[in-house]
C-alpha cells in the first residue's frame, strides 16, 4: 500500500483496509475500496478519518469485502448504542492461542455446573449465593468471549459461515 494516512493511523476501518491491501492490491486505493464497498470515496475517507460514523450496513460490507469479521464485533462493542452495553470486543489471536484460551475457560465447567445446580435448587438466589452466582456469570462471559474469538478466527481463516 502506498502512503499511509497518518490522520487515520489508529482508525479500525483504515487499518482493516490496509491489512486487506496486503493480500489484494485493489484495497490500496481508497477509491477502489469504496467502489467495492458500494459507497462514495469521500464517505470512506471521512469514516477512516473519524469525522463520521459508518452505518451498520457499511461496516458489514467492509467486514465481508476486507475479510475482517472482527470489524462487526468491534463496531458493536465500540459504536453501536445498544451493543456498547452488551457486546464485548474480542481479539483474534493465532489459532493455537485461541484454542488454549477456549480450553482454559472451560476447565472449571463441571464446578460451574454443580454450583449452578446448587444455587438453583430452591429457585431463589439468596444473599449468601450472590457472589457465587456472579462468579458463574463472569466465567460464562469469559467462555462466551473466547468462543466468539475462535468463531471469528474460523470465519476469517477457513471461511466457515456465521
């Protein structure tokens, strides 16, 4: 890719286009990338320069065209008014690292299962069970985040469907 846009250097959409340009020269040109996405070149420039926020459908198009499924997750976690409060941003590592994270987060699944059974037996989460229940929720969130990262890796690298 030619000259780097220093004003856009930390913008996730610009960085995604730069990464895509490493395997497809068409993305070196903002004009060609915008054409492939289906938006105006100046709109893409403004998105990459953080002067405007992209529409969800633009993020989806960029994610598909750049082969960067993590853009959708990042958009939801950072920019979407609903997702900011409910979606955790994930980082796509190498496969072996992701597999170990998933396995590590699952190591105490039997303990979690038994704790959840014990808490739910009477149908009430009393004050003495709240800390244990919060730990269960935290563990489930970790499992979910690691699973999502592995899923995004698979979508990106072996082209499985979401």
